[in-house]
C-alpha cells in the first residue's frame, strides 16, 4: 500500500502548491498551469492462436527428444473414451513420461517429475498447464480446469493440449520434504522445468509450438499459477488463479493455531468439532445473513457485499451469549473471544499475527468448512509444516500429527519455516510464495492477463488475503490493475467449490477472449449446482434456492446488486456496481 500512499501524498502536495500562489494586486506570483494526466501506454494485444492437426500418435514416443526426459507411452484415445460432466471428449493422444530422474543424496529415495499430456487430434493452437492441488504427488487426468465446482467444460474438450504432473514426487504425502530438491520442485521448479519440455512435445506432435499458453488451478494449483505469474511470466499468456494459497505455509500454521483453539474449546476432549459445533456454526451463519443478506438489495441467502458485511456484523452483539450450558442457540463468552480472535487473525504465543483475517460469511455451517478447520490441522497441515517447510524437517519415525498440532509452539513453527541451513538453502516462504507478488510488470507489459477467483467462505485460504494482494497490485499500478489482472470474489463459496454459492463457472473462456481478443471481463456468470446438475450436485445449496439459480461474479471492487425487479434466481436481474 506504500505506493498508493506516496501517490496520494504527491497529489495533495501538488494541490497545496497550487493553492499557495499569491493573488494580491501587487504580486500575482507564479502562474501554475494544470498538469494534464499522464496517459499510460496501451498494453500489447496478443494475436489469437491458430490450430493444427495431430500427426500419428504412436510415433511420438520415438520422435520426442528432450534432455532428461523419458517417454513411457504414447497412446491414442478414441473419441468418447473419456467423458466429463456428460460430455464425450474427442480423440486425443495420451503421452506419459518422467523428467529429471534422480536418487536423493539426502534421503536415498528415487525422485522424478512425472507427467501426462493429452494432445487433441483437432488442436486449437493453445497449451494449458494444469496446476494441481494439495501436496501434489500424483499425476491426475490432464483435462484442464476452467474454474469452480463441478465444471461443465474443460480445456481438453475446448481443444487445448494439456499437461498434468506430480510436481516432482510420487506420493501425495509430505515426506518428500526431507529432500531439498523435491521441496523446490514442489514450490516452483517443476513448473519451470516442465513448461519448455511440454512445448517441445507440442512442437513434435503438431509441427509447431503453441501460439498461446495458459496455466491454471485452484488451492495449491492457484498458488502454482500465482508463482508462475511472478517467476515465469515470459512463458504464459494467461493465468487462471483459483482460491490461491499463495502464502500457504502461513495459512497452514494459522490453521494449526485454529486446531489448538478448537481443541481447547471442545466439550468432548480430543474432538475438535465440539469446539464449534454444526448448530453453533449455523447460528453464526444465520446471524451474518440477518445483518448482511439484504445489503445488496435482495434477501437471497448470499452475502454479496462482503466488505460492508464486516462493518455490519458483530459477533459479540449479534450472536447470543450463553448464560448456562452451550446448546446450539448461543456461544459461550470463551468461544466468542477465541473464535473472534481466529477470524481477526490467528496469533502466536508472543502475539505475532501469523497469516490474515477471515471474513464473516454465510458458509460456516457446511461439512467442507468443518473438514478444513477441524480435520486438516492434524491430517494435512501438521505433516506439511513438519516435513515440507521446517528446517530441519521432523523425524518421520516419531512424528504424530495430533501431538504435533496440540503441542505446537507457534512462534517456533514460524521460526522453522523461515530458517535455512546448508542442506536447505531456501526457506519455505522463498520457495512456496511468488517473489514480489505485487509487481507483475513482466506479465503486464507483454500483454498477458490474469483472472483470479476466491470463495468468500474459504476456511483455509482467506479471500481477505487475496483482496489485500490485489489492492497491493492496484497500488503498484496507479490504483488500477484492471487492464491486465481482475479479481472475482465468489460469495458463499468454500474452498474451490461448495458452500451456499453459485460455484459453477467457466473462467478459462473469458480469459482466452481477454488475452486474444481484448475483451476484458467485467463479470462472469455462475450457476448453483442443484438437483440434476451434470457437473454434480452441491449438497450445500439451500432447498429454498432454484436448482439452476445464476449470479454474476463481479470484478472487484464491484458488487452484484439486485436491480429491484425480476426473479432473484436470474443473474440478468443483478448488475455489478
């Protein structure tokens, strides 16, 4: 925000100088002519991609040559063999392989960057890097996510050549973190190594490289895409970033702090879910709706003006305080203090803020929210913090996730993820986060574009963190980054999908249109996944909503507001203001 403060101070100084001229009859003083605004140079417009037809698939296994790459198969997949959301995927070639096979000198384990590429027979001239989630460790089907839950479309079906990888280790567990190179591959290096290799395979398959390249994913995949925007902006033209855990180590430690807090509040010792029960979470969600639902002009079960809601809702005032036993109709004073502190931003024992605040929203009562808050600290975050990010890593033989969380000293955990050694020369915040994320000048100046979305009820990566990042980006670009990067909050959505939300949407198509046609997206239409949805039903959709409700997702800072007439189930009756 410093750049914004400097710009504001400069403007105020100029106004003060203009007001200081002496206008007496004897001395008129200097005449200060108004300074015309500086017009920013237009950004480059990238040309549309041009497609091509795939050559013989089986021959690719022998024709692909790239350093340190072993092709393990090239198989033709007939049209209709793969079906996604009821859509048969067209004929394509499946290429599998490994890059940079090695044996670790630290833990003695074998490592490689495993991958698969799917190359459509009728190629649209575009490449999509599918950035996967969690701790990676498995090569999932390379279809190319387009955003949201239960997507009805995918990049492969649209004609993209798509790659998926395991990010450099062969199991979805955190123990690879003992090897320092595997840490770096997971953090950023696998994307850097696979990108030129994938483009080489495309060249071999179609006789030309990709005209346009895109990268996208959600959660850790969103982090991968944000890191690529900072490290590999020269390699990609479009970045699709979903619910990004771009400060993932800090978010995980904050979640461990949450685990300790809920354990301390638990009415059943050892059962974190009893520290903030489903009935209590529904109570808070309903109280949030009571104060915030109508702020957008329609009481429709969605909090669309998230910023205004944080001012309107007060946990202490708007939720009853228990005078006796907790029964789901109130929160105890201890709960209000502790849970309110987590939403304000978890702190260490010394009082240092670990990560960021979370917005009060309508999606707290869902099973997905509960899983991330109560199970993840022990099942996911403990192992990642202990093995992938800590210097030194924990001892696998004696590691216990529950003990690690419940006995954690948070100041010590922060110190360990910031530490380095001769074996681990990069700390976690170096290899996991994008360097200087508020400066995307390389991306901007070459005509590339970024679209970011984030559910406002995400329980693990706060949409507030993404909002702060985007404000930093705006400040670094004269208070407006919308000519190359746009952020779309998704009201009510949990982590990448679910929640009481319109969570089904395609952001890849508008991203392509922005990159290649100059059509900047002001909004994206999203749908709920009610009964009969081809992408899968979202169990969190309230029964009172239409099964096919739609909403516009608005480019921040605009908010979807009801126009005052027409069905509240139809996006056409809302506008971004």
